[in-house]
C-alpha cells in the first residue's frame, strides 16, 4: 500500500498517530490544515475537506514536479468522501460540489502562496448552479473568479489584465462598486476572461473539474518555491525544506446575497492587544474582497446589528478557540445564507505592544502561566517597544505648519520618517543604499514584500486593518498607515496628493502607525518611556523572577561553584546618567565602566595630554592629581545611582596615543606652520614669527610624543594592564579616586560595592604585580577615611591565554569578566576595527561564517575559551563571580550561551537591558534543570 499522503479533516487522530504530537501534525498538515482538522474535532462548524500533506509537496518538488505514487488516487478518494458528506457531486450540473484549493505551511506565510477558489465550475455546472440558487449574478461572479484565479495563479497570466477588464466594465456602466455589476456583466466578463486565457496560453480554460483540481494542487505545491515565498522565509528564518500542505475545502459562499458574508477577525486587537474582537467583514462578498481592500469593509461589531444570532455564535466560537488554543486567534469565516462557517483559525500575528499585553492579560485570565507569557514574547518585541515615537511637540509644530496630510488606519504602531518610494523595487534599492524609505502604494501585494522589508514605514491608500500591507507590516514591526483614502497616489507622475498638497517621489514623509496620521516632511522622534509601559515592566519582573529561582541551573557533580540561579543582567555604563537609566531598565549592577571615556571630556583632555607628555613620574603625578577630583566625582555619581548594587570600574585600557591628536594631522599642521614661519622670516615680521615659533615648538613636541608612542600593532601593544604596570601612577590615581568616592558615599549612608577590574591580563604574574601596586592604595584610602568597605579586585578575560590559564589567574582575581570584543578579535585574529569593512561581511553573506562573530558569540571557538575560563577559574575559586561585558552581553543568542556556560551575569548597554532580561529568562526556561 502506498504511503498516506492525504488526510480528511476528520482524520486528525490518524495524523497525530503518524506525526507523534501536535507540532508534528502542524508539520505534516501545515498550520491551516492542522487547525481545520482540530476545529472539526472540537465541533466548530468547518466545511468538509481534506489536506494533501507537506510530505507530498516535498516529494512532488523533489522528483521534478510529479505527484508521488498513490497521492492523486488518495485525493480522488477523499473527494468521494467529501461528496458523501456534502451530498453534492464534483462536476455534476444538477448539484455541483465546488471546492477551494488553499496553501498552508507549518508557519503562517500570509499571502505568500497560492489559493484557487470555486474549483468545479464550468459552463455546465454554472448553469446547474443558476437553477439551484436562482442567482445568476452570484454564479457568474463565482465563475469569472475561478477563471481569473486559475488564469493568474495556475497559468501565470498577470492578474492586472483581468482586473483591468473589470474596471473597464464598471467605467462603461458608470458604477463604482463590484457589487453593482449584474449577471450579464459577470457573464460577459467570464467570457472575456476565457478569451484572455486563450490569447495567452493558446488553449481553453479547462472545463474538466478534475483537471482544474489537479492543476490547482500543482500550482500550490509550486508556489512554495515562488519568489515571494522564498523571500519571506529568508526574512523570517523559516526553513526552506518544510513544504506546504494543500487544503481542499468545500466552498461556502459569502456572496450568495445580503444574508451572506465573509470576514477576517482577530480575537483580540492585534495592534494594541486590547481584549476586543478586531476585524472586518463584508456582506455579499468572497474572502479576498476583504483582504484585498478593494471594497471598504465594515467593523466586525456592526455584525451584531446586521445578524445578531450569527454574531452571538461567532463570539462564542472565538472564545472557544481562544480557550482551546490558549492564544489570540486570527479567524476567517463565511456566512452562507445565514449559516456560519469557520474557514481558518491560526495564532494571530501581532505588534510588539500587543504581544506583550496579550501575554500579560492571558496570565491574569489564568489562560497561561507566567513562564508561558515570558516565553511568548520575543526579544525583538521588547526591542520594538523601545523604538522611537514622534516627539509630541514636533508633531504639534508640524500640525501648526500645515504639513498634516491625512489619517488612515493605524495598522502597525511606531513612528517612521523617510523619503517616499512609489514601488517596491525602488524602495528596496534606496533602502539597501542606506536611505530611510517610506514605501507608498495604493495597496500592497505579496510581490511587494522585498520593498516592505527595506522600508522604515508603509503607507497605502486602500485596504483595512487586515489587508496584506497591515498584516505584513505588523509582523515585521514596521510602522504602517493603511487605507488612507484621502491620499491620491499617482503612479505615473510619481507623487501623492491630498487637497492640493503634494509629496513627490524622493521627498520626506512622516507616518505615525500608532495614530494613523500622515505628514509631509520630517518630524523629530523620541524613544518611548519605559516607565509608562506597565505590561512590559510586569513581564520583565516575571522574567527576573524566573532567573532568580534557585535550581533553574544544575551542574554535573565535579563542576564546582556553578550558579544554580539564572543569569542576572547588568549594564555597561560610564556616567551616572547612564547608570540611572540602566537601573530604570532593570539592571542589577554595572558590569563595565570604561573610565577612559571620561578622559576625553573637554576640560580633562588637556590635563591627560600633559600627563602623557610628562618627562618624569613626578611630573606625571602632578597632572594626575588634577584629574583625580574629576574621576572621584564620576565614581561618586555611579555609586549613588547604583546604591546597594555592584559597580565594576575598569582601570585605563586603551593605548595612550588614542588621547593625542593624530600623527597625520600633526604632520600637516607642523609643515604648514614651518612654511608660514619661513614666509614671516622673509618678510621680517619678527613679533609674529616669535609667536608662531612658540606654537610650533608645542606642536613639534606633541608630534615627537606621538611618534614615540607609535606602535605597529597598537591593539596588541602598550595598553591595559601593561600600561598599568609601566606607568602605575595612572591606575593608582584611579584606585584612589574610586576608594575616596566609595568611602565618602558610604559615610553618607550609601551601600557601595566597588569592584576594580584590570583589563587585558595575559599572565597571572601581571595581576600579582598590579595587585601589589593597587591594593595598598585602597587600604591607605580606607585608613585615611576611617571606614572599611566591601570591594573586589578582578580582571577581564580578553586574551586567549588568560582563559586557558584561568585556574592560575583566579589565584589573583576575585572575579572575571569576559571582554568578548577583544577575545573574539584575538581568537579569530580579526581586527575588530577593520574586519567588517574589509572582509567579514563578505564572509557572512557567502556563508563562510554563520554570523558576524563580533555580534553573535562564536560558540565553537570563542565560546570554548569562555567555558574553559569559567570552569578552570572556579576550580581555583569556587565562588568566583563571572560575567561578560563585550557587545555579546546584549545579544539574545549569546546570552543563551552565557547561561549554558555558567556565567553569573551578562552586562550590556542600558537600552539593551530589557531585551537581555527577557533573553536570560528564555535561556533559563529553555535549559531549565
Ligand atoms: C571587550 O574587549 O569585550 C571589552 C568590553 O572591552 P573594550 O570593548 O573596551 O575593549
Ligand atoms: Mg577589551
């Protein structure tokens, strides 16, 4: 017997048995097929039908587009069963069965693949249907739709040609809406469409329903490898080998008159997350009329007045589906002569804001647990919520200045500013060139997706909240305003116009996807307030609680000292204001304060330079004494902001030449000054010459200093701990400043926990020397101030040797922090400053490397050094505190690795702290003990 390629909707148990679990069923039948089967099982009204599996699709594509053995026979047998269930017969003019053929992959790919409706209609069955329904308008509208969809989807004829014929007809008849076309119009259009098929293909539209079914099934299989589908999968990281299912569903008609209709509804608002039905419907229409945005839809609430009983049943079904799936659903339904049918349900796509609100609300409603809520929100959702909005004042000003154009549907929130591009290709071209683009279209279609991906925002003049543009934009987190009807888009002259105001292609436009407003020009944006986002804060508190649980990590017995709680999230912050923000965002400590950043400030740089140019240790000390109060003040602010939490302060790290002017600039200046001096001498201008020579001497001194500090490989040169050892006065001043600040603040009652971090250690002897130079300074200050404070001395692990010898290093370090920027640089031997521009991006694009290792921690190489460093370090010192402060500390994938490797915390920039808190909880849940 051949393999089972086809499952009736009522055969969900068989599918489960074969596929193992629900995930398997979704993989086998595709999301749509699995859910149709599941709805059938729980007694929701679904029209009879069946699914040809994704395995059949893959087999079909693999063997050069041939149905696998037995599949077609199984489809024909399943058709027979559907005939029995419906009491109708496929191809029988007296009582014809009509079906739709719909794609459905494991992961929803809205609008990316094909659908054909009304299969089974031909000249004869159409006549039969007229007799049955006594509704010629409906029948010929359905028939022309089949020819149109078959022509475009199966036979590859441009849909515009069919649409053009409809538009022409309406113009001739002086009408606006498709519903005003009568039976004669649709009949004539059906014939016209058949002629279009003949003209393009040289054969007639197939009259045989079985052939229609076969060709439509093949077209859906093939659409898995269509350009839009591939682009979408690349964008969404969906594997290319999943295949699509084909669902054959008995047609039910929403266009049988004004007691019929069709709609698309979310069980909660997908933009805001509010618990309310959100969607549109149309009476006397078929499904894609709603989605295509050609006719203006009605809000789902209006159905309550138009068909109260159907509405009640619909509300109950929505509730049942939400409870069954424990997720917000996106449903499609049709009402055929007063009878409600559900055609689809799936987990609804949503904005970041909605994702978070729904997760938190469903927890309060006891539908899901806190852990599930945390797992349902993705790091990119949190990211999007911290994205910019229009600055209200700038928006008011824009209004006053009259740049407001119009308002449409607020389909996907967030503010976006860009130049208008009127087609997807141009949007993509400009976007790839680094321009900020708003793609402006009357409506969008699946083959516009590449342009949407490259755009900052989407603006359309047609379509509603469930139109293609809205659904896709929401999913990408791209702000979108759709159905902005007041805007007239002229694709010929490449401009949009509203009441005489014009925006041409390439001119700026600003859209507010949160409110639906559209403005000409650029409006300033601002980051949203984290404080106001109560649901996000709630969710992140749950995330923290998950990580703080004892026992979420467990380790093999010989693995001493590993934390059993999850990761904490700390922040990299140099200034008190950054520390405050980090704390607001939920950071539990400062993991890295790069002290040298403060050296660059205007009033300090000259002191730093004078210190570098000093001839002796004494002279250097004099200048350092002037720097000390500044540093003390900086540190005092940090301790205050982080009252009660650890603050890791790293001693000076970069090579000194970074604080001096560039050699090239100095050479130019010195040469110009010398030439000018020669001219002044010639002219005998002694006073001016003397002044200039004094300046020249200073510059030459600086040039000499720069030349003397010049190194062939400065990143591997005199920096980090090496600098601290050869010029101990600098780090001694820093330690004094840290302890003076700490002692002063401790006396004020602030709970200070300074941790002194030494960068770039390669050999434990370096740390031994540094400790001997610095610990006495700390002790002296505490003696002077008469107060003891809790502190640690530790080091960064940034050099492979330090990681490999971490057991020795840990003898001298009370904590480790992985500086994975340098560690990646030194492990790969790639310059972190040049690699990206020279070859690294090429490597990533061509698959030579899976990721940019400066963004995503290289688990196989750098990661092994991290693991080794942690393990060996804790062999010596079981309580060793270990963190990461390289850029990877804010990257979700790398955070997961840090959890696995046994780090205590990750430290990242303040704005990434919320994302990192979520990622840390995901790691804890995904790898829980
Ligand atoms: C690192 O190397 O990862 C690090 C945090 O230090 P910096 O980036 O300052 O070199
Ligand atoms: Mg470093």
